[in-house]
């Protein structure tokens, strides 16, 4: 059973959390060995992209804009331009890479092999051309409710995530098998479920980054709080857009506070509207792919 926070990755592991990372660059090193593309004319709602063992990727009933957002790890409001059908026509893709590459976690800011291969596929089959530019946009500034004072649930973390990441790369530490625990904290991670975010081991810029999905716009850290932190945040989730295929959300707690209220009451943080330059990905050109 798959639980999702709308717009927020389920697990961000110990590799490193990126603070407002620039949009990923296209790599020519990773490509799908086999890929079939067909337009989905079922009229069904909902769809998604699944990475599977053995280098397989399955995309079902997804738009070109969704594919681009996946490939370049960008949010919808950082993606602009493109033909009208990029938001309406949907496609099914079956693709496979050689070997058994290690997939990354969504929201890391660094494209994994499947995302880099999708960049190549979009350029070759959809004739996608893009460029990046800075645009002044509405954003949220993350600040403390009381100057310099964290809330009751926002506590300093003693986790050494750089050391843990290095030990993991060297094979000295193995990640725990199976899904994350239902409660408590996972060392050096951000774990999301329906109405809960559990965070440990990173700084306020990374906290700002993981709040983007629920906030609905870019969040920039202006708290002035140094060091690494941990917290468990509980709130009433707000569904943004259609659920991915196979998603199953349990009933939300009717007594839980809203996301913005939970930030204030539990973490001593608030989001203030402001404007700031944000890097966006502009779609210059795209074509319907030939089906196979």
C-alpha cells in the first residue's frame, strides 16, 4: 500500500538533501536500451511513473509536462512554455536500461540514471528543446514566529550525516531493508506519509526545500537558525492534483491542524509571502513522438 504526500517525496535518504538546487543538467551517459511510447487515449484520470528493479521504467497516462518535471526534478511552477498538448495529451512508456542501476530518491536535486535517460529520450523522441532563466516569482520566506526561537517540536540533531553517507558509500553501513517505520525518526532522512513529515540531520535550507510540496511554491530559508535539526510534523494534508496510479491515502485525522498552523504551533515557523528570483526551465519546442 503506497502512501503519498502530494508534491512531496516519500523518502529522502542519507546521500544529501539539496537546498533549492538548480535544475539538473542533461547527461549523455545514461540512455534506455529499449523504449516504447504510445499515446494513451483511454480518457482515464490519474497515472504515474514507476522505477522498477532491473533498470525498468513504466510511465502510465502521463503528460509531457509530467515527464519533463520527472526528468529534470523540477516543480510545476518552475516549468513554463511548450505546446498546448503538453498538458492534455497523455502517454504510456515502457523502457529498460542495461544492468540494474541504483535508483535515487525523489527530491534529491541530483538526477538518477532513470531521470538522465528520460532526458535523452525526451530530446530524441519528443524533440524537446529547453533553456533555463531566472524569473522573479512569488515565493515563501521561512522565518521563526519568535525571532531566533525554534518551536517545541523543532530540536537540534546530533546525527553526523556526512559521516553516515561516507560509511554507506564504502559499504560499512547498509540501509535498513523494507519501508521506513510507521513512527519515530529515521537517521539523516526526511520521511513523509499522509499528514506527517519526519526529518532528521540537516539544516534549515533543507527543511525549506522539503516544505515546497505542501506550501505550493518555492520556500527560501530566512530563519537565521544554524545547525542541524530534527522534528515530527503532523498536519491535515491537502491533496494537490490527481493521485498517481496505485496510490492509496488513508483517512486524514479530522482533528489535525492545517499545514500552516502546524508549522507555527509545532515548529515555531511560519511562511511569509515575498518575491525572489527563481530558476525556471522554459520549453522552447516539443513534438508528438512517433509511436512504436
